[in-house]
C-alpha cells in the first residue's frame, strides 16, 4: 500500500502544522479550512496569520473551503475541533477514504471517543489516530518530536508512517487506537489543573504530584475503555501529559493558570479565539467516570471549577483532605 497525496481537514494551528509536515520535500498538500481569510492568506502569502502567526508555510500547500477538491487524496488528516468533527465529516464526501484523526477530546453529547464518531459518520473509512507531545508552532518550524500513530490495519499504518515521517517528526506505530485517544483527551483536563497550580503559585512539587496522580486517573479511565497501559505510558499518554502540564504554550494550561490567578472561567472561555478542548472534555469525563464508577477526583475538581460550582480554594481543600490510600489502589 502506498499513500502519496494528503489532504488536511481543519485550518487551525495544528492542522496547518500537519500540512507543513505532509508538504516536506515539496509534496502537494490540500488543506481545507472553514474560514475564507485563512484560505486566502495561505494561498496568497503562504502563512496562517490567524492561528499560526509568523510561520512561513511551504508553497506546495494549497488551501480551499470546497470539500470536493479533497476527493482525489489518498488519505485525510482530520484536525477539526473534537466537538465539531461529526458535523464536518457529515458534510464531507469520504467513502472509503482513510482518516487520520489528530484532534484530542471526547464528544460531549454522545460520550464517544473520536474514532467511534468518525466510524459513525464514515462507516467505510479505515481510521487511524495520531497523537503525542506536539505544540503546533514547534512542529511547523521543524523542531523535533515523536508521536504515536495507531491503526488496526498494519499495512495502512505503515504506509501512513512512511508518508509522514521525517527526521524531526518521528512516528512510532501501534494498534491501540483507544489508548492513543484516551491519553490525548484526558491530558487536556489535567493540563487545566496544572495551570491552576501554577496560577495559585503552589510550587513545582504540587505540579509534579498532580501530574503523577492525574496519570493514575488516566490509566483507570483507559482500562475501562480498552486502552493498554503501555500505550498510556508512551508518547500519546504520559509524553503529551508532561508537555501540556508544563507550559503556557498549552491552551489548556494557560486557561487553568488564568483561573488560578483569580479570573472567571466563563469569561476566559468566552474571549478565547482558539479552543481549550479540556473545557469541553471535563464534563463528559466526569459523567462517564460516574457511569462506570471510575475514581477521578482531579477531573471532578476541574469540572466543578469550570462550571462555577465552587472556587479554587474549596477545590484545593477537597483534594488535600481526601483520606489516605495505597498509591496503586
């Protein structure tokens, strides 16, 4: 199997960065974007000044807002916001088209992982998931990282790996699709929590402890959804978790930091141009954890803060007063 022509669905920062990866060596890439000004800027000045300002893009990337211009691609890289994936794919002609899902989240309404959402809409399309520690601006500049590409079809997985890999974008393959998605979804919520720790100036010890206990919640949730623990301990789980819990370049971390500094969550989310996906994922994670009796106190705390049910001090008191327990329980 060979993959040559790539189309990217989604003109945000991450979609644009992945188009840059796919265009390495001057290969033609078509990028679909909803916003006409994004399409115009990419085609005229080879930049995306709205979502990835200051990054010069390959001239072999051509943008469009017309799905019909993606029909001759060998595979689609899907990078829409998680809560809009169903609607976007529902508009797209994608029979039998391999889909590489690169968004991170869980659909709020259905509680489904995104590979299940894509399968609902494009039932005949083979599906892969690409996830890992990837700040878009670094990937677009060619700075090195490594990611997980998960797909149950080995031939397709290897073909996609061969098409997208380059020295600065190292791809490790897996057949654990659910594991790759669980890590990417939950780390966004935990990054909000770590941002709150930074905003409240609670120290590096507290942030490190929160990452470790958050990882325990990720493993418990993953086990309930068929994810393998070794996948969660890899690039798409722990690797991405450490990155997004450590830097204001993470939208989720910066949202949490502002909340920790005393700003109202509702005001912050209303004013944001880009999506902090963890804000959408927290309530559905909370709901699913209750339904499946999964202990996720950090996720519950973030959900309460985002919903305005309690303030930061009350949440901290609740977490710090939890009864002692074995670490591996």
